C-alpha cells in the first residue's frame, strides 16, 4: 500500500506532486524474491487507509505500507492499524535510515509500515522485509550473507543511531560510498553490500573490522 496524496503515476506534474518510485521498486524486489505482490495507492485519508488495510489483510499473507509511518499530522498508518484491530509490536527503530518503521500483527498476519523515503524503503527491504519473506517461506537462514572485513578508509559517524551505509567490497576491504539522505538512491546503484555501523561504535580507522551484509 503506497500511502500519500503527492504521487503521480503518469502524465504532467502539478505543483506539490511527484512521480512515485516505491511502488515500482517494491513490486520488482518482492517479485524477484519469488513472491506475488499487488500494489495499491492509498490517499492520506483515514477511511481509505482503514479500508485498504482491512482488505489487504483479508486477501494477502502480509501487508506492507510505505509512507505515513512517522508522527506528523498526515502520518495516519499507526492510528489506522490500531483502529483496524492490529497489535503494534514496535514503532520506531534507533537506526538510520528507517527510524519510523512499524511492525504489527493482525492475529498472526504480519504488517510492516515502512517510511516513504525511497532509500529507507530499499534498505529496510533488504535488511528486514526480504529475510522475513524468506523465513515465511521456510528458509532456515533467511538473512543476507554477512562478513567482518577491514575498512579501506577512515570513518567518523555522527549521532547516536545505528546506521546502514552503502558500501563496496573489493580485495577483501570495505569502502563506504557517499552518505546520502533517505530520499536518494544514487550511491546504492554502485553498492554491492551494506555496512552496518552499530550505535556503540562511532569511529573506524583504516584496517578496523566492520560488518557488511552482501546485497542479493
């Protein structure tokens, strides 16, 4: 469910409108994982969102939303989930990108509320959604393949949240790519891994080990 009034699927853009990318991106990623996906656009209206969530839960094994998961005036996903009878398991993760992520259950049926920014959606898909889908299909080791490898450059991270950064692995060493905002996908094009920066460590010297998760 792609939540938001600002998206245009085709034609000319009017003021305040943008072309969406999460719909095409998520459908392609889920299909590539061997799972059938159905995309639906939902406006920022409580009644429409409640109806879409209810119908999605009735017709699907899992519901994923993008947008509306934060705490602004137009972020209605949590309230809609609760009004539809969903049980919130967590809302908010101390990480970058993807802090507003929400997970709920409708009975035993999973519901994932992702933020609207495309980079956050893609990173969260690889780190959470794809392993979850693999596990639902019986995989015994659903996670991305990981490794501990030496850094090729110096890094000092800001803030107090864990991070997932775009990275390249070459010659057994990890090079971090440009740190971009949650709305930008550019550096992910050149990435073959995500480097995991735990909140407990904020600096790395050349040669220090860092955890990487290889992209599929």
